[in-house]
C-alpha cells in the first residue's frame, strides 16, 4: 500500500517504492522469484521506520500530526460510536460544520460526543472549513454540554484543529466569547468528561472543547497555545523559524505529560496513526473506556472539583 510521504520520510518512500515496483514486475512476469528481495527490502524499510520514528523532532511530530491520511473525527465516530445522531445549529446564528456534535453509544453506554472535523479531500475540507470553527460551532458544543448534563451522559471530545477561524465575520459574531462560554460550560459539567487530542490541538480553538477531567494525546499529536508558524511569526517575524518555535514551545505529548498538562499518551502504531488507522482508533477507545470506568460513580460535585483542581494545579506547576 502506498502512502502520502512526508519530507523526512523520503528514504522510506524510496524503499517502499522499490517493493511496489518489484511486485508489479512479478505480476507481469509470474516466473520471477521476488520473495527474498521483497523480504530484504521490507526488513530495511521497517528498520528505517523504527529509526526515523524513534527520534522525531518536535517539528517532525507537528508534520505527522497534520498528515492528511491521519484518522479524523468522523473515523473515530465510525469506529467507536454506535447510533451516532449529529445535532446541527447553535439556535442563534447557524450551523458550523467544523465542529460536529451529537449523541450515540460508546461500547453500550450512552454518551455525548463532540469534535473537530477537518475533512479528507478538497470538497470535504472546504465543507468543514479545514476544522477551523466559527463561534456557532462552540455554541453548538455548549448546547451539547447542556444536554449531557441534563441527561447525565458522559462527554467524549476529539480535538483536531489548527485554531478557531480568525476571519472578520467570526470575530464580529463573538469568537472569543463563544470559546470562553464553551470553556465555562466544560468546567461546570457534572458528568465525566474525556478529551483526546488526535492531531493538532492549537490555541483556544482546541481548548474550547477539551477542558476535561482527563485529557489524552496521541503519541504524535501536538498541543499548544499557538501553531509553531504563528509563534515564529510573532517572535522572529518569520514563519521560517517554525522548527525553532516547535522545539521551544514543548508541544509534544511527552513534553506535555512531563509538564502535567495532559493525563496520558496513547501510543501510535509504528510509522504514525495514518499507517494503521483502525489500530489507532481502537487504542483510543480502550483509553477512553478506562478513563470513564475510573470516573464511574463519582458525584457531579466531585467531578467538578477534580476538574477545577486539575487546571488550578496546572498553573501552579507551570509557574513553579
């Protein structure tokens, strides 16, 4: 199977390309014996993937987090949520397709689900505005949080956005206020809330649906107050310094676990989630199931207290 390769994966692409070429030749000439050559090349490619992904830089992790073939929100819903029923509109202005929210069943348990959808081809990316939400997307999330609280449904969120949409219209309709209200509603929830950063978790655009009791990151996802390019443009007046910014910002899952910003890391298959999407989705599902199991039976007051203490402690840890 051919993949879309990232720049640093070029040596891997060359080896796997040779394997594909050999197999095509064997199809044209069935007398060819290619098994030994293929096995040798596969071994080399596997070792190269091991070496490459064992020492990714923060910038390379950012590139993996943005990989177009990485599983998106819709893939997680298809793989983990039964009877998913999406809810549309914020009852104030309109529908925002960058944020998808709805009700369904996670391994038999009724839950509320919300997340960013980037789309997987040109048409769907435009439809979902590349996962960059408008104010109405966050107000739709607040609607879902209110429903979850009313009917005592655990909340699961999947964050994957380069940030909330920065357009004039979004600002005119109260982008900052909408994100703040979503954050406030998250903190007020009296039900278990689990968030997973599945790709990019950038700025308030991600935080608006990720202020949870338990926050997890996929191994090669990133989470920060701003994108590396945005940080570089502010600090160095040049987006070309994005690699330096990525290293300085500590955006990787390992860094954020060390800083106690997140609660755990979901390992990805070797070579990234895009190489084995189904395996990744099931690993995320197992992590969510454990987290919900740990919080089962806790009172609304205790869940709110834990969430409040989690974020207060985070500020103290970072200052210290």
